[in-house]
């Protein structure tokens, strides 16, 4: 029984479809906002109502808080789900919802500020005795960044305090590059997030990206749904994710799960959250990176191994209901893999390839889930991201989950746009992946240089 | 009652009347308006057709002749100013003030015609060219969507 009755879905693409599905399962009505480019989208066909809020440009549609709130008002919605990306981590949207009497499906503005600001989240982690990657607090000047580099040592990473996605990020190998990199990264962060503050962290050569999925309800119950491994990335964009993270040292596994629950608990947080950690393969230790105060693209792998529907839990939590499971009832079973299929050309440095999808046929089965908004005849426009589908498979163990993912990728039929499916098929077939011998730059540094895209 | 925002736009009675009134005052020979699944076609050549579901008959004032539905629609001559955003449609600068324009008024390019309000942000709709206002296509205070036709103007010359 949900405390909300009509949800405004403030997103597009596969995640809009995913949220509509959870609303259907919870018996909640849906209103979808679309830009002029998305009037014919799959989500628009599935929603109970559709409101066109602006032109294709995201800044005048999906990124415009005023228009999204106006649409929610005009259609009598009592809740708003922001999905991921777009406005999902903007405290201003959470705040505007509070002011408008609309339930935001996610944390309140204060908890979002506390978790979304990386520097603040790190201070909190440090105060809770949680290991934080060797790094600095916010650096505000060239002198500060040089002092931080002195302490941390090179190579290091400059990262934006106000956001992620690789923007405002620079790797510095040589002392003479430090000042130039600081200026460039700060300007980029200012432009992308309206916040030019940076911090510095040690650059780990063989790093794994491991994250913990958390759910927290209004009564203060905080549970984790285990961990995920998102090590297979290219330029900080995740490509393949899995749950659980394989072969974590026992101490590291227990500590990060515990750290994530304590962090979210300390924030007075409500909803779904992810705590990201960097695991240093060479040193055998880990450090807290950041909190993502929203649903994540890769949430389905946790759903497949726990059997818990994270989006439905989000709706329940927002409606004031307690979590549907108690901590001791969460059980992990088997292994799950998610492959992001993007409309990009791996042969041309992953250039986005917008176009009309002439053929779309994706295999779906008991162990294969496909989250997508594609259908034959739908056009991938150049206005938004290039994600076509997430192919998620499960198996009794990692090996069988990977084998099923490869089978599914071989059977995916797409015509009209180039995709990354063949590339991912080859990544998953590589012996290093089977053996778990990868790190966050493995795709760029080791796989791609020897990859023959033609498959010959 | 204000039509709920988000339902497919349709040719309802007030809109049909507004369009017919605009046509009456115009010097156009024919007019075809298509909104969603509804199509209104009006002609001065003794042909009149209102193709509206489900009340096609009652809405047609004088259905003398029915054209085949595959007839090529005659484009609406003149200009239609569309809503720049989702929001509320206001015909006056403030409540109680006289409307910016009435049908029949002559306007210059860039004259304000109406306002679409998005969360207290006032978007001014301006005339794209000098001309005569033929019709106001939404009620004052109506909830409108992006791209919705709001004001029809017959340009000078």
C-alpha cells in the first residue's frame, strides 16, 4: 500500500520505462514529461498521461526545474521520480518539491546536499572513521594544490567537488603540469556544475570500482543490498557491471558494507543511495569515494541477485512505508552481469551514432532481462545520451552469468545504428575478465590497443 | 472546467467556435486544422466539413458536402504562435488588467500577445510579424503544453 497515488516521471529513455513499470507494479498512476523530441517514445506510449514541457534541448526541458514542477502541478501529481542524470541530484529540485507539496522520490534537500557534495561526504566519512582515499579536502588555489601534491605524491587525480561523470577531472603525472591542469579542471567543473572547487586524490594504478547499494526508510532503517563491481569502464564511463563484486578480500568486503550503512544512516537519508569505493588491488586496501543520491543505471544487477525491486522500494519509502524487507532477510543468490549497449561506434573512438532504429530484436528469458526504450522505427536523436539498452543476465555463478550475457549479445539484432554490442561481447570473452584481472583503465590501456573491432 | 493538461489535444466545441469565428472574419478561402486525430476543414466554396470524433455530425454546422478524408489538407495560411513551454496561459499582464490583444487587433512585430507562466517565470509571447490577430486559441488561465497553438495571426501584405 503506497502513500502516493500519481507520480510525475521526470526522465526519459530506458529509466523512464523502468520507473513506469515500478509504478504499474505499485498501482500508482503515471504522468510523463517529454521534450518535443520524445513525444513518440516508448515511455510516452506506456505512461497514463504525457505532458510536453519544451523543445528537444535538455536545458529547456528535462533540466528545467520550473517546467517539471509546473507539469507536476498541472496534472495533480503528488510525487515526482527524477530517475538518474538530468535533475536527479539537484537539491534545488528536491527543495522545489517540498515547497510545492510534492513528494520527491529521493532524499530531502539537506540529505542530498550532504551526500552530493563530495568534499562534505568525505569529511563525514572521515569523522565516522571510514577510510577515505588518500587525498585532500577542497583545494581552492594553485598554492593549495601544490601543497596537496607534495603530501599525496604523483601521479594524482584532480576531481570536481560538485559533480561526476569525468567532467572537471584531470590526471597529473608531472609536477610542471599541476598548475595548468588545476586551472583547466576548475574551469570545466565551473561550467559543468556551477562549482569550480576541486579536490585531489592519489592515483591508483590498479584500481577496482566497488559500490554498495543502500535503501533507507523514513523510520531510520538502513539496509544494504550487497555490492557491485563497476571496474570495466572507459574514460570513467561504466560499460559492464556485476553483482556481487568478485573476490573481494574478506575484510574489505565486510568493512565497505558496514561503512556504507553507517554513512547513509548518519545523513538522515531517505531512499536509495549508492556508496562508491575504490579498491586498490596492489595495496589490498580501499577508500571511500562518493555517495550517489539517486537510482543508478546499474541497479538491476543488485535486483537480480537479491530479488528486491529497488524502484518499487523507492516508491514505498517515498510514500512513508517501511522497507518491505528486514536486513536479515536480504539474501544474495548467484551472480548478475549488466552490459550497456550504446549507440556508439567503438571502431571510431566511441563516436555516438544517432539514427533511426530499423531493426530491434533483443533476447529476453528467465535469466536475461533487457531494460530498454528501443523499438523498430524509433529514432535515436543527438540531444541525449547514447544508451540503447542494458542487457542483464544472471547465473548460478559468475562464469554462467557471463556466458549467458555473451549468448544474449550474440542474439541482439540491431540495424540502423552502430552499437557497442560486439565490443562488449569481446570484452566479456577476454581471459583477463574471466580471471578478474582487470582494473578501471584496463579497457583503455590493455584491451582496446589489441582489439580487432572487425572480429577477424 | 479547464481541460486537464496532458490529455491529447482535441478539437473541442469552444476551439471549433473560435476557429470558425476566425475564419469568418478572414479573407481565406479554405482552412484545415489538424489536432491529434481531429481534423477541421472549412471552405467558402460551398464545402464544409467537420471531421471530429465521436460527434462528427453534431459539430458540423452545415455539412453540405463531405470531402474524401485523403484530401490533401490545405495549410493554414497565416501564422500560429505556439506555446514556448508547459505552463499557464495568461492574456493580460496581471489579473483584472485588460488583455494584451483581442481578435481583430492589429499588432506590430514583437508586440506582446500573451504570457505563458512557468513557476512565476513569465514568458512573453510576441508577434513574429506585423498583422491582425485572427484568433486566441486557449482560454485565459488554461494549462498549456509546449508547442500548443495559442494565437493565430494573419500577417500584413
